[in-house]
C-alpha cells in the first residue's frame, strides 16, 4: 500500500447535503442544512472546516437540484471558501443514490485517491479530526469515527422489555474515508439498498476497515432535541 504522502494531493472531500430533513422541516421552515446558527448556514460549518484543513484537492457538494443555485450563491459570498475548488453534483432520492452520484462524478479523476464523506448535519467537525483521519488512510481501505455506547439499552417487544448487552457496541459517525476505487466498485457491483452507512458496505465487502475514536460533538442534527444541543454547543465554537 502506498504511503499517505503519495496520495495527499489527490484526495477529495464529499459533503452530503441533499436530504430534506423532514423531521425538522415544519419547525424550522427551512431544510436543516440551511438553518442559520449564529447567522451562518449550518452546512458552512463543516464546509469551512474541510477547506481549512487543506487535505483535499477539491470538495464536492451533493445537493438537491432545486437547491443548487442557492448553494452556489452562499458559497460564492463566503470569503473562506469562495476561492477553493468546490463543485456541486445532484443528489438522489436516497442517501445511497446521492453517494453513488458523487462517486460517479469523480470517475475522470486519475490515479488512486481517498474520498472523505461527511454529513452536513454534523456541523462541529474540526480541522484536527479531518487531519487525523486523513493521516491514517495508509492503514486501511475504509475508516470511520465511532463512539462506544455509554447508556443502557433495552428492546421493548412482544416479550416485554429485554435489556441488551452494550459491550462492544458502537455508534457510527462521520466523517468516513474510503479508497475511492474500492468504494465505487461496491456501488457498481450492487449493495443492500436498505443500508445507508457506507462503512458497513466496506465491512460486508471484506475491505480492510479501521474504526477510530469519535467525539460526542460529531452528533447529527436530526430532531428537535438536537436543536437545543446545537444552540448550547455553539457558544463554544469560534
């Protein structure tokens, strides 16, 4: 396997932001990626981090077709990222379709490289986290941040409440990083459409996979309870 220094200039970041965010849409009256936190759209937080990390040749935004013009205008006005090489690709009806669209759009890129995939709804990504995961790509075909489950778990079914053993259970986060050619091959050869986690695809395909210690601040904004946490944490983010 090549040393990381051989591929650094070729790596590409993909920011997933084509979701409708239906659970929050009625409350926010806007898709969550466009929700303004301290006057700035949510997706700009991880996008600025990816740009400032200087780990990538380019950054690809996966956006719903109806939002492309809006996103282009927001990016154009942002001084921190407007001069970076940023392109936009149409998202699909599902996350799998959106990822596949992104991967297909990169086919003309020459040579081997890694692709980082991150959810725009996880705004508190740091430059240090990006650099850390990218520095370890020489060790595996697929990498992800994850957290061990700290709370007790139970399942409430027909048998009643059944407690589950949380030992060796982890919560998967993003960013996730993949050998581009190998992830593309998984999508082209077929995959379980019910699975929306790309790291799980890599695991099931037998790729060399590396889980890394995650961070509570890498939570995904999904429901109303996450908005309260988002506002509380934002006071600690410069």
